């Protein structure tokens, strides 16, 4: 890993109507638009869905790192993330983020250890740690 601080750069531009392309060096552009809840088309990534996707992606990548550091064998991890957007004191913000994660692991796996590592992954997720929303993780372990 590179030493801190890390710097991430994104560029975007907009016209009065249409998609907002979001770009970063070396990555494909993303066409974004307001979500349906804000009278957008509802068929493109929005800032809201990108933020919730970032939590999901960070959780999975964090678990991968935590499992590797603990020499923990696992088969797959799937998650769904739900972000609740609300108005608090006149400001629109995410107020709660719920990660629902299902881990599939080999038969004989220590389930308590699996849950501990799944919770640790949420605790170390830098995206979640950067948000003011309340957070929770709901875990399920399936032994195969």
C-alpha cells in the first residue's frame, strides 16, 4: 500500500439538461443523472446510488483484506446495502446505512470467527467511516 495521504481525482461537467459524465484518469466514464426520487430518469447511476455502491464495494474489499490478514478461508461473500436519505434540520443527508451480508464458507468453519471478521470489515471500511449516517451490518454465514 502507498503511504497516506492518498488523493483521488474525478472530473465532471454538466449542461442545463442531460447526463452528467463523471470521469477519472484511466477509468471508463460513467453517465450519471438524478434518481427517479428527484425526478430523474431512474435508469442511470446517480450520486445517491454511487454512494451506496461505494459502501457495498468497500465492505467486500475490506472483508477480502481482513480475511487474508487472518488467514480465513471462505468461498464467497455477497451483500446488499440500503441507504436511507432523509431531511434533518433542513439538510438532506443519508441517515442510516444497512449492510446485509451473506458469507459462504467451507464446512467446519468457525461461525463466530466468520461473523467477527464480517463485522470487522464494516468497522474498517473507509467509505463507511467517512459518512455521518448511522451504520449497521446484518450477517449470515452459510457453511457449504
